[in-house]
């Protein structure tokens, strides 16, 4: 992958996300971590060596666009050379969902606890990224959301917009 500002910003986000998890005792670092320009596939999640749960941490570059004079507003008029550019990224943390019990369902309390733990980890990641803005990059963090349970996994999404100027 070429060494460009969008790539450097994406890898910077991945490093900050890993730091956000590593700074907390007892958190299992996902076995699969990567930066991509295409939507991450959940079926490619590897098994963590330390547990039975599949986990993945990805940074997905979703858009790169020229900015209006005020970051991060997208320019709506003719683009000239030298305008600032913006990168829109999605940091996604995927963990395993609670397993199906003998009755063929999942315990709602287990699902709720797993989702709360996942969103707490996403909050740690968001805080690490936010606290590092101003050192290398400027940006904003959007609303952290849960995907809910999708098959045997659940995820948290952290939208991040970075000034690539």
C-alpha cells in the first residue's frame, strides 16, 4: 500500500486503537488487526490464541474528499489545487457474541453484559484517539454505536474524521 496521508492516518488510528485497549488490564487484544480501503469482512476473523472468542479490530477508510475552508465540511464548488482534504474512517471492534444455550437461545443478560463490555472498550479506543489529536493529526470522533448481535459476533463502530492537510 502506498505511503500516502490517507494510509498514514489510517495506520495512526489503528495504532491508537490498539493502545486504547492495551492500556487496560484484562482486555484481550484482537488476533486480527488491520487497516483497509474496503469494508472489513467479519467472516475473516481469526481465533484469539488466549480465548475461544473471535475478535477483530479494523480501521476502514470510507471516504477521502476535498474540504471547504472549514474542516470537515465537504466542498460543494469547483476544487482548486491546494485545498485541504478530509479522510472519513470507521474504527470497528468485533467480539464474539454470547453462545446459544441448550434451549436454543441466548441469555438476554449475557448479551447485555457483552454489549456493555464491547461499548466500554470502544469508549477506551475513542478516548485514546481523542486525547492524541493535536499531536500528529486533527479530527473529530462521531457517535459510537453497537451493531448488536450479527450471527455469532457483535461489533462497535467508531466514526472518525481526520484533517489530511
